[in-house]
């Protein structure tokens, strides 16, 4: 929380922030006093709150979030959504997604685009699931609504997807690199900690239930008509070879003593030729390999 003296103006006051208001610290002080008096337990002295105020924003959904001042007026302040998920009030959806995805990758949250103007963010705990709507023309958050699961659905921790949104956007469709061959860039690297297998994807398409293939940029990741995602690239396994592999195959690995396959978050796009040469040299220098 970022409490401010009631008599003090803030950098937020002159900004067009819809729903901006200040929580009166005196009200909170009274609530604290009543709570601890009923419990008949020692409590901290809440009197300091009486002359304080807390900037907040109430959105059309009815939900209210704290907003923090920053040294960058162009951000309009930072909306504290939950945990580490703090996003600027003034921003477009796509720019906000870049920041949200960076936070998600660092702490194990999930952030993904929905439609043209929405961003879905999911944390570790029940209740940390929100849909943020952006007004891209005004470059601001227009609404934040909590996504509530149905009571009959058990809450499940949302593990970060193996194929994230950023990777989807970088991967061209199958056969797009056919003319440049091994000079094509591998955009994504997958690996398993349980063995020395590695997969590098330079192309990918969504395999639809009707038998067609679509660019990953042309479909929603949650489209029920997607049968699988097919990659083309370099696989370093029993052999070193170019070929196709699928997302469902990668996701099916894991269980027992076998760890699930992971995406290398620090991988820098590299040509298939460079990767092939590197792995061939490693194999030639490894006498333990049976070939």
C-alpha cells in the first residue's frame, strides 16, 4: 500500500484516470480498532491512519485496485492487480502484454492475449484470475474483472504453457522457410532435464480438426477446433535430424521419475545450420554415444 497524507496532492490528481478515488484512512482505523477490540487481543495503534488516504481506482466491473504513483507521468500510475502483477494504467493491450508476460515468466504466472483488446492474467492462488480490458485508442485500462470458476470445477494451479504467446508470434507457418533451408532461424528451444534430448522449432502451424493447417497468429490458442500444433525443426535425440514433432508429444512427457519438457526462456534464435554443426561437434567429441 502507498498511503499519502490527506492534505497532500498527488501526481494522479491531474490525470484523466477514470474511477480514481481515495480510501479514507480514518475509516480503516475504526475498522481495525473494532476488529481487535472484539478479539480482545493486542493490536497495533491504527491512529496514524486517520490522516492518511490511499489512492485507488474503481472499474466498471465494480472491482477496486490500489494505484501507485510513479516518477513517469506517462504511465498514469501502476495498478496493483495481485502478487507481482503490477501494470501501468496508461498503456495499450499489446504493450501491456509484453510487460505482463515478462512478469509471468519470472514468477510462474500466466499471461495471454484475448481478442483484440483484452489480457488474461492468472496467478498461483485461487482468486488470482483476471481479465483486463484495454481501450487501445485512449491507451488505458478500461476495466478489470475477476474470472470466477464454476463451483463444480476444482481449482487447478495454472502451469505456464509450454508454448507461450511470444513464441507463437515468432514462429512462421510450416514451409514458410522452405527456400532458405538451414539458414532458417530456430525460434524456440525445448529440452528435457531427464535426458539430453533437445527440440528446436523454426516453423509451426495449428493442425485443425477439419484437416487444414493455420498460422499460429491466425488462431486463438484456446480454439476448440485446434487438434494439435505441428513444429518443424531440428531434434537432437537418438539421432540428430530435421523433421516434424508435435506439441501434444512434448506435453505428454513427464510423470514418475521423468521430468516434463521445458521451454528454454533464455534461448536466442539461431540458424538450424549453426545448431546442427554445434550438436554434430558435441557428438563427435562424446565417446559415450553409441554411434
